C-alpha cells in the first residue's frame, strides 16, 4: 500500500509500510507502543484474510541495498486490525515460537548471509517468497531457551532506546 493511502487519523485498519520497516522499527514491533499508520477508507472486510497475529513476521522483499530480508516480529495485536503493505512478505511460524525470539534471530548475520545469494536485481534488489522459503531457520526447540534469548535481546534493545532518548534530550537542550 502506498504512503498516500495511509494516514494517522484513527480508523479501523492499520498498515505497516515497508519504509517504516526499514527506518522506524527494530526487530520487534509492539503494536501498542509503535506508531503505525491507518489505511484511508480501509474497512475490515477488505483485509480480513490478511490480518496479522502475534509473533507473525514481516520481511522486506525489495530495497536498494542489502537490507532485503530485514524482519520485524509483530506483537501486542490484541483486537487490532493490521496488515502489511507493498514490498513485504508476511511469514507465520508453522511451529509455535516464543515472542521476541524470531524477530531477533531472522535479523542475525548468520541468517542474513543465506539471503545474499538469493537476491536478484541491479539498481533495486528483490527476493521472492519462494527464495525466502528455501532458507533454513535454526532455533532452540526448548521454549524456555527461546524465551531467555528473546528477552536478552529485548533488554539490549530497550537499553539502546533509552540511551538514544537521553542523547536526543541532551541535543535538544543545546
């Protein structure tokens, strides 16, 4: 969905724009806290089959550099109607995963290396859904281990965000 069809006036459905995936969101998107634009004139019946569930992944499939494959794990849905826009692929884990784990894992260097030889294009690069499906996602089978890893990276992300916020406050005071 193009940016021109989105707005920040509260209506029924939200759409995650691929530009926001690249620039504004980390590995984890908390729908309750992060700004997500609404679809202008978007009604639930038009998007019912495309709605996100918690722990779904959104992957960027087109970009002008190697940010293809940037992934965001969606959490905090709780009766919110959210879809993905253009230049994205939505992935839902076949086997249950603990929140905060997959978003960090899919953005890891070890996973992203698999994508590099699957990309195509010259000025703008892309990757197909079938090529994403050819990748191997390794993960601990133990949910407790997934939880510990996910929470560890979430705490690091929170610390980085806090320091960035403090830094911005210092800059604004100058």
